[in-house]
C-alpha cells in the first residue's frame, strides 16, 4: 500500500496556554518551540503500522510519503519523520499567511494526482486552528470516500479498510474502498488500534508513537526530500477564509478553596445555587 | 443575504438537541431561514421542527438515508442549498456536522467557518469567532466566498425555544449520490448503553481522573446518581482503561459546558480544560493543592477523593 501522510508544523501544543496577542491583535506564538501537530504524528504512526509487520518494523511493506505546506524550517520536521520510518518527503513552499484549509486541500489534491497513493492519512485537525476540515475537503475534491475521526483501522486487504469512527457516545464502523482519505484521533496509537494485514491480530504495539533511533536519523539524511512550489500543486491560490484579529478568552479566575465537604455543599446550594 | 439553511441532525428519526442551538444561530443572523431534515423518518421529525419560525421545513425522507454516510447526505444538502439560493448553510459542530460541513463547503465552492462560538453581523458583512489553540484564543474569521458554510458549537448558542405557529413542511427529493458513496459501506454503530443523560446535554457532569484507578465507577457512579449527572473522564483515565473512551472530556473527546462540572482527581491538563472550561460552575476535588485544575475551579477542595466523595454523597442526600 502506498500512503501519503499530510503533516503540519505548529507551535508547541503542550504550551498553547502561553500564547500572547501581538500589537495587531494576532496570535503570537513567539517562544513556543515548533513541533509536528500531534495528530499528524499519529497519522504517520498509523501509516507505518499499516505498511509493516509489527514484529519487524524496519522492513517497509509499502511506501509512506510525508508532505507538508510550510517554510524551509519545516524540513527539520520532515527529516525527523523520515528517520521515524517514512520513505520520502515533500515540502510545498508556503507560509501560513498564504494558506487556508481549503487551499491546502486543493494543493494536496495536486500531490495526490502526481503520486497516486492508495490512502491519504491526516490528523483529524491541526493543533492551532483546529478546523477539522482538510481531510474531508480533500476527499470531496478527489471524489474519494472519507472516514474522519478514526480511532480504529483494520486493513482487510489492499482494496478496503474497516474504520471505526468516534462519534458521540460510541463508534460507527464503516468499510471504505480504497483509494480513500482517513483522518485519525489520538486513540489510533493505542496498542491494537491499527490492524495491518501484515501483522498478526494478537500483536500489541507499545502505547503511543515510535521514536527514531539515532542510526535511522543519520540514514534519513539520504532519503529523498522534494521541494515544490505552491503553484506546482495548486494553480489557483485564492483563499476562501481570512483570519483577522484574535482575542484571549476571558480568564476563569481561581475561585475559593473550601475547608471541607460541608462548606462545599453549602456554597453549591446557597451561593452558586446549582444543587 | 438571501437566507439560511439549517441542517437538522437526526438520530433514529428524532431531532438531536444540538439542532436547536443551530436554529438560534440562524435567528441571530437575522435572515429568513429554512430547516432541512433528512434521513429515514425525517417526515416525522419535521413536525418537531415546525414551531421555530422557519419559512419552511424541507424533508428528505429516504430509506437509502437510514444510516449517516457523508457521501450520501452531502450531495442532497448541497443541492437543496443551491436550489433554494441559500447563502448560508449551518450545521451542528458535532461528530455529524464536523464530518459533513467541509464536504458541503467543497461542493458549494464555499468558505467554511467551523465550530464557531459567536457571530457578529454588521450590515452586509459577517464575522465568525471560534475557539483556537486548545481554547486559549478566540479567532475571528471572515469568509470571502458568496456562500458560507458554518458549524456552530452547541454549548455556545442557547437552544431555540418554540415560537409557535407552524412552518409549512415540504418534501423534496434526494440528490443523485456521489460516486464515492458506493465506496463507503455503513456497517454498525456501537454506543455505550447508559441510563444517564448524554454528556453533551447534561446539566451536571461528574468527571474522574486516573487516580480513581479500578474504582472509577464504584466511586463516581453514586455521586453522579446523587446529582443526576452524566459521567465524564480525563484522557488519562480513558487511556489507562479505567473509564470507557466515550466518556472522555477534552480537546479530543467531548466539549461540555454544564451548569455544574465536578472534577474528581483530575489534575487539569490543557487538553482537558479545553473541553470543559465553558462550564458555569466548576468544582475540583484533588489532594494535590498545586493541581492546575484549581486555577480555574470556582470551588476547590484539597482532600483525598476517596474520603471526600463518599462524604459529599452523604451531605448531598442529607
């Protein structure tokens, strides 16, 4: 199976409570270390699990390509992902300001038409704008089936996937015929969330994503990393939405500490009036 | 602007509550609006949507739409929007709406404002505000295309109240399906059976963290019963298997905004807080006085939860 994984660099997702507003009222992430959006790491892990036997993760039984839209500095993230196990990388040169989710989807369509993958995997949303849109838009533009917010994937053969989509209060299971677009949640990196046809059903992965060994990172320097211009993949760079100013949400002030359960219940009854 | 199309969310032929929050958005925008109810049994659900001041309620009652599959639903929504000349299509920012909204937008060549928590109408222009950066910013966006697709966060718009009167109900035909529809086969939905109120709709939520260990249910269920609450959990508790995954509150779980949120043994990771900080009153019970949850709690109790929770149940019942 040939899999394209779309990834994005974001400000450190674990420290987003440290963002500030610039003088122009825009979100300022200065000082936060750029990292891959976590769900994109999960998408890469999913792609690797689908193209290997879990007992021999060094042999790739398929091809995994990572692609991003970003500045030169984003290549560091791609190199790390090549070290983790991806075979090739593509960087489409662009800045965040020149992009919206719709344009990224149109650009990914351009990449898909060149690369002809069997499957495109994405995080269900990126950690900054959290729009949850690129995967579904890409599926629409390609005329492909989609399965968004996957918590479980089973590759039955090379023609279809069983996908467990997380919905309110449960899981909806669909069978999608490839080629398809699937977006993943964090649950996809639990030990048995991805069942590849190459791996015994009893196999359990370690919890979470894998990390690149030093040797692999060195070797990854020789793996191909192609650079493209936005116009190569998306001839029309018109944006459909434009982000303006932001505001910081009203801070919840810390309330009071109560000394015991009695006081708590008394306050909930007489002050907050919620019980 | 020419009018808003509200896409109702149905489940087993019944209107899901988030639909009424989306109707409120349509009313706030001010333009005339219609409601589209689609799916098997939509004709019956339409009656429950006729009293909200819509110009009409459109129904697509089609046995082929029994189970939700995006590729089957989106073409009809797009066709109804086009045929009626609606310039805004609004859906609920739920699993349903988040899945379908981009596909509708793609079909209509429309810009998408996902998961908004506020709309500002200024003459002919409209600005949408949405939580971003794990809830640490509210970002304003404008849509540059003539047609807008919007998904509204249910907890941020009050449920519309019936306005009386009866909107005319009009059956319309489903659009031809996408070729992609034949490539998705709906197999099943498994939901955790629960007698409790739905997490997203409950007035009170009792949520537990990893420190409850195997006693998660044993300790929290009696408290939830005493408060008539839905049960929630932190990601850590779900990941460790102490609570079922559908209870997860947070960025990747459910977003909740009840009248009362009781966080038991939850430290308050950013991604958890992003999913519950819209709650009206927050109570935190944790034995660690430095736990970040206390920074946003209205009432904090520093005590071992295994002592505090049974006492709390007793006190609530007295």
